């Protein structure tokens, strides 16, 4: 062995190998750096690697057999002396060591999530009820999470593309019957996380994890994916695909097929349920790029992103009118705009979403997204039969789709049809355990099904989620889970405000909470100093209006409410309802002007002309608020005072029917609208019992206004039970 080693040195084989490796590494780095700028196809890099590997043995042989002397090639003979180790050799050794260390670091860093101990992992609170199994202890065998593919393109702005590829792969996997696929929201909550793969799998309750990377260079894409079985920490496959951008969707189908084969599941491919994504090459590359971009813009919901997504998807539909997913995705954008509540009017948003979803379904009868949207809209219009039909079809196509499951549970929750919801709730928690939206839906279901312990458990899960602290504190404020009265509400309102003082609505809620405990001076000071009020007008005016009401300044309150109602076209802050309520109080004080005021109510809320609670039948339920019940009750009272008992009774029936669909608490709750109805119709005992129940459930938002000024509660004011409730709240004022 010693002789062989000496021969290697004598013939300069080691020096040649070192120089070859260094030169090869430099060549590959140059190709990697300039490849994107020169738009080189990805096969160039692969070809360079293959050629370098092929020529390496040849270079070693030539170094062993030949030498160069005075510029001429000679064969080696045994009389040649070994060359001493010189500066060139040391330089080569140093460079090779640097490359070895660098390469080792990159490999270890890339695999860090696989083998490193987690730095920190939030321990999600377990549901208290045994009906919800802890999926982290015993994950189903056929369960998988698709983690966000890493963007390794030279342009960081291509992040949307790698995220979009991830989501599209996830969507295809969701159509494999029997495969539980973690939702995008929950999987993406671990984006850029240093938590290990086993820990992520435990948190998501899955047996397999798919991860990978995406490199995009103009119209060329390289996608790398590997499937990991977490229990054995084994890699079941690792593949790379070099494709043109137009062929990207074919890759996701191929990946899904491989996973299906490994898990012994089969992707449904009969004609009735095949996706109608255009075949590769049918769409221009920029269309697919824009589609993925729009999809990721929607993931971070704000109005600016929604408008950008709207523009991209509208252009796609013009270029590719048969691309059904673009239409259903744009319909979703309009529903998002509706819920964000800016610029677009509700009726217009619903009209556009309906048309686009119907067109998408006509193009692709198995478009589950379109089914989900139409089911949502049909139900809001009272077409329960068609809504249920579409929702059932969507669930059969994608039984693990979190959005569809949330809608199914919400429907059952609002309609008090709670049979068989437990199975849906458990399924939703399995596929989407780290989503604020999911936890919101589940807490609402458990609260309304009288399982408060489980509802609080869902809130505690939310508390543990990163970036969900503000949502948690706000919900604890507006939903009153704490059963501690106005003082506890004030604590949560303060916490929410401290987390984000520039969020104007947190400031407005804190003003209300301060007023609810009689801290008038603190509320007034906050109105002056809150930084959020300097940039956002509506919440400040809203808070100023209630502050004026508390101080008994109805003139200022009405002026503020009227000003709001002129600008607040969507009535987000119930400003029109409050302005009308203040006008009603003035009319009652003067005992005149009822006919004129009736006309103002009907002009502000045309649905009242048909004895319908505003927004209860025409738009999605999220827009129905206490203010809409307020104006309906007010108008029924005005009809009665004007002698029109028939219209008053008809509107009372409509209010009673609509109340069955809504919770009492939360920002969507009806508060004490049921108490108003009962008291106004002479059911004093029932009204008092209902008011007491509302207070026990922790309803107390603006309690001072209702108990002291609500015109519908006049028949209760001298009742001992009412005075006792009033005294319960007075202690909060005295404590300040």
C-alpha cells in the first residue's frame, strides 16, 4: 500500500485529482450563477455534471500514464523521481478542505429539520371532550402533510410560485379517496420553521410528510420532492423533475400518483370526477404563473391583495375562458372582499361570485370550490335544498377539504341541526388543527351545543398558535367566554390593545369596555391618544359616538352616527341603525314625528318594506349583526305607535324567525334582540327570564345603553327582576 501511495504522488495523480475537482466545482458554480440570466435550460447543468463525472476517470488515467516535460507529453517510467510537495499542492488541499466543510454544512443545514431536536414547539391544548381524539398520539396510516416547498430560485420574489406548486399538489392529493391530507393553512404554519419533521408530523397528526423545493428560471422549472415515513424516519422516494412552466400541472399529478402507489391508494380518474385543468401546453406559461400568484395573494387576506388577485384572474379568464379554476378562484376573491368589507357593495360581490361560480361549474362539473361557493350563497338566500346538494357533492369529491367541512359545520350550527356534527368536527380538526378559521368554527359549534369546556379548549388552541394572540384576546373580549362580566372583558380588551395599539378597532373596543365599567375619563383620554385613531376614521367615530351616548349627549352622538352613516355604505359599524335609534329616542321623548321616521327607516333598509330583517335573506350570514335586529325591532315599535298593528305583527314574526339562526354572543350575535321582542309584545315574565339568561351567558356589551335607554324595555323598568339586573351592573361602575 505504501508503494502504491508513493506511485500516486510520484505520478502527480493526487494533484491532478485535486485540480480537477476544484475546476469542476468552479464550472458548476459559474453555470449556477449565470444560468438564470442567460435563460439556460436546466439540462445544461445536469449535462455538465455527467460530463465532469465521465471525464474524471480519464483524467486520473492520463495523469498515471503520462507526464508533461518541456511542453511535450511523455510516458512515465520508474526512474522518475517524486516531486516534493509545493505551494500548489498546499493550495489545492486547502481549497478541497474548504469545499468539504462548505458542502458538509449545506447538506446538514438542508437536513436540519429531519434530524435536529426541535428548538421549541408549542404544545397545543387538548380538547377536554373524549369525542375528539388526539390525532398526534396515533396518526392514521393513510395521512400526509405537504410542507411548503422551498423556493431556491435566484429571485426571492418567486416565493409565491413555490407556495402555489405546494398548494396545487396538496389539492390533487386531497382527491385520493382514503387519504387524509392536512390543509394548507395548518401545513403552512410551519413554513420556515426549524422544528424537526417528526415534531411537525406529531403536531399535524400525520404518518407521512412530503417536502421539496422549486427552482424557477423564466419558463423552466425544476421541482424536487421527497416523501418521508415519519415513524421509521425513512425516505420512500426522492425525485426531481425538469419541465417547462406549461407542464407544471403534469408534475403534480405524477407526484400524487407516486404517493398513491406507495400508500396503495388510487387517484380517482374516472371521467365524472377528473379535474379539467387544461392539458400541458394548452395554456401560455404566463397564465399558469399568474394563476399561482393570485392563489397565494388570496392566502394573505387583505383588500389590496384581493384587488391584485382580482386583476390577475380577470386577465386569465380573458386569455383562457375555459379555465374553470380561474373563475371559481375569482368568485372566492369576491366573497373575500365581501367579508373584508371595503369598497365593493355586498349585492355586487354576491352577484359576481354567483355568476363566476355557476360558469365554473358549467365548465367543470366536479369543481368542488365552485360547489362550495354556490352552496354558501344559495343557503344565504334560503335555498337550503340546493345548498345541501352542492355541499354534499363537494364533500364527496374532497372529504378532507377544510373550507367545505367548515361550511358544513357552520350550517348545522346556525340551524341548530347538531346531529352527526361530531364526526365532521373530528375530521376537520384532523386535517386542519392549526387554523384560526377552523378553531373559530369549532368553538362556535361547541358553544352553541352547550359544550363550553370544549369551546374554551378550542380557544386555548388558538392562544398557542403563532400570530394568533390578537385574535384570541379579541375573541375573548367579544365572545365573553370568561364568565367574569365587564371587568374580565376589559382585561381582554386591554390585552388586545397592548398587542396592537395601531389596530383602530382594538382601540374602539377598549373604549367600549372602559365605558362598560364606568371608566369615562379613561375612555375619553384613550380617544385622544390612541395611535390607531389617527389613521382610521370609522372606528374612532364609532367609539366617540358611544362615548357621547354614555355621557348623555344625544345631540353629539346623533351627529357622529349620521356622519358615519353617510360614509359607511355597508353599515359595518351599524352606524345607520344607531343613528336611527337615537332619532327614535328623540321622537319618543317628543311623542311626535313617527310617520316621517318610519319613512327614514324604510329608506335606510329597504328590506324592511317586505317585513324582512335586513340582510337575513340576501347575503351571507356574516353580515347580519345586532344592528339589523335593532332597526327591525324599532320599526315594529313605530308601526305599533302609529296604529299599524298588522305590519307590526308581521315584522315581529319575521324577527322571531330570524333570531333562531343566530347566536346571542360574539360580533355576529343578536345581543338582547329577543328580550326587546318579548318585552315589546307584553311577555314581561319571559322577557325578564331571557334577559337574565343573556346576562348569565355574559352578554353585557353597552349594557348601560340598553338598561337605561332601550325604548323596547319600558315595560320592564319597574319590575323587581329588572332592577336586580340593573344593580348587578351598577357594582362595576362603583368599582372604578
